[in-house]
C-alpha cells in the first residue's frame, strides 16, 4: 500500500476536542518541510532542466487531477503577474478541464489518453517540459500523458508523494516528497497537497530567478495590476534609486514597470 493511503497515526478523530484536532493536524504538518528537504537534490535537477528549456523558448506544462491539478493551475496562473512572463510560458492542465478547478469531474483522472490530447491543444513540442503532479503517483491521466510525452521526445518530470511510483517511472526528472500517512486517512489534499505546493513554489521561483526575473530580492517585472502592487513598485523605486515617493510614482506610471523605470532613470543619469 502507498504511504499516502496508509492508516492515520491518529484515531477516534470525531471524539477529539477542537484544540486537540488543530494541534494534531499541526504536528503532522510540521513534518512536511523535512520531507521536501530530502527531495531538494531531485528538485535541483528538475529546475535545471526547466530553466534550460525555457531559456530556449520552451514552456513548462503541469498535468494533474483533483487537488494536484488545481495546485498546478494555481502555480501557473501566478507566474505572469509575479514575474511578468507571458501567460503561455507556464501552463497548468487539469483532468476534466477548467470546470474541474471548482467542481470534481467524475472519473476524469482515469483516462490515460486525455492528457496528451489536452497537451496537443497547446501544440506541445520537444522544446517544452511536462511535469506531472500526483500525490499517489498512480493517476492514469498523468501516467498516460508523461508516457506519451517521452515517446515523442519531450522531457518529463513529476512531483509525487510516494516512492517508486508509476508516475516517477515515466519521468526523466522525478521529485518524490514522501509525506507519509495523512491525518484523515487518504486525504491527500492535506500533507501531500502542502508538500506539492512547497515544491511548486521552489520550482517556479528558482526558475524565474535563474531566468533573470528577479533583481536582488525584488519582483521587478511584476504586473502592476492593482493599487497594492503599484504601491510596492513605487517603494521599490524609492529604495533602489533613492527617490521621493512622488518622483518614484511618476517614473513608474511613465514606464509601466519597475525594471523599465530603473533602466530609463539610470540611462538618463548616464547621459546627463
């Protein structure tokens, strides 16, 4: 039996008071970062492979079902506003289509052929890399998609929470974060989901930094899509260029991004 499906370390949950429930869940959650730490060497290989392909114009695809698929969609959707990359650079695909983001689609994950069909809708090529996300490591949608990718010369990776899984077997760059039993037996939206979210954060954050989308520790290419981000961008310019708020705000409004404003300001200073 896979460890994600093994019996919880706790029992008689319905008899626990709320404080005990919360403390026990928290105790289990504390083990997740340590499990992720053990997978860092595998994550390093996946990041390097992803950076290499994106530098050459390729794309990063996620394929998954249920919670795993939703986590991939979330991570992909957050890359453009955070790092200013095109929406088509990181793409999350979920079994059952976008409707499955909000409501489970019965048996969608059991179709081994559908992931490849979904990928073909995006004209996938050998320049791209496809990462399967599956807590159990046995989701047919993911296995079929990765297997067909490999048959077509497309690089594959995965983030799974069991060792020696079928998904890892069809991955060139497997990442196995073994999180063990869930607090509620088999509820992999809990520790496994947290581990996958952490791994995805590490994958795309490291990749975007290596692609030059961060300066120092700042998101200089972020999209200025709300007042909070405009304020953050203004403060970045104030700190980086030693400007007052009004001048920094005007510069940001003129050039539309923190990076462009910095470059323009420094070029003007050089030419002065």
